[in-house]
């Protein structure tokens, strides 16, 4: 078996650790220093694709749809969203770590078909929370795959996204009928209830890391429907 070759490293802000990109033949891996180990692998990405397939399903024919993707990863979430969305859509992908975006412009980009080259895509280097706070009522879908889910294990600041304040802010950032889709390593009843209290209609989907096999992950589907808004939010 061929050895792993290190292609690059990146520091996560606020002492969040070191990310390392490695390649072995046609396989890529992104790992985090310390006990967490491997975060992403180019052989296991089905659940990341399903995040977009489910989260953008209501936008297949929506002219001018606007989508925010939190977390560049290996590009699979972004690529899957572009497959669903019409030509008039705008997709903003936000990532805190510029090296991750550059990896996706480089050799890693081949994995997902170089979605950053799509003219519909804009890139924000920084916290996805900045876009949620400053652009209320502008998105038709928000897709979050920034960490392990409702517990921000890689970067502590990610916890805000899943907090009461962050959840309410995401609700406000969505247009009527918009959808928040959140990738998680496992279900979380507390988070599901928090979404409901914010005014969302919530469904939790179970998806596999590979089609029909591999680890089971959860995708929280939270819809901003008029029925849920009435009596729940001001």
C-alpha cells in the first residue's frame, strides 16, 4: 500500500489545533491534531452530499435562490448543492480557514469536481456567523457542516451556531419557506427541541456515510413555514 503524503497544514484560530491534508494515491484525508484524528476522507462523503440534496430540494425551480453553505470541507456539500440548484442561484460558501479553501482550489478540488469554479459560487473567508448576523432574511437555505454537529468539537466558537441565540438568528436569516439543514455525527434531542422553540418545523433524517453502508449520521431539517411562525416568533 502506498504511504500517505502530507500536502499541507493549517492552524485553527484560538488554539483549535492543526489541520493536516494528506494524500494516498487518489484518496485524500483531512485530520485534526490530537485525539480527534481524521475529520474527513474522500472515500466517505455521501452524508455530506445528502445535506445539500435534502436542504435544497425545495429550490430546484426557484429562480434567484440564495444559499449559504457553512463549511468548505472537501467540497462535496457545495458540489451537491450546485447539482440541485438552478442556473440563476447564488451560493455563498463560508470557511474560517483560508488554507481549506486553497486546498479545494488545488489538488483536493478534483474530488468534488472543482465546485469553486462554478460562476454561481462566492467565497467568504471567515466565520459563517458573520453572514448570518449581517444578512437577515436573505437566504432560501442555510446548510451547516462546520463541525461534528451541535457540539462544536473542532472550534469552540461554532457552539454559537447551535445556541438559543444562534438558532434564533438563523431563523431570522431565512426567507419565508426557507430551510436550515445541519449535518451531525449523531442525533441530538436537545438541539431538535431548540430548533422547534425558535419557530422551525423539524425533522431528523438518518443518512449513511456511504450509500447503503458505513456510519449513520443525522441531518436536522428545519423549515421556516408560515404555520410554525405564527404564535412562535415575533
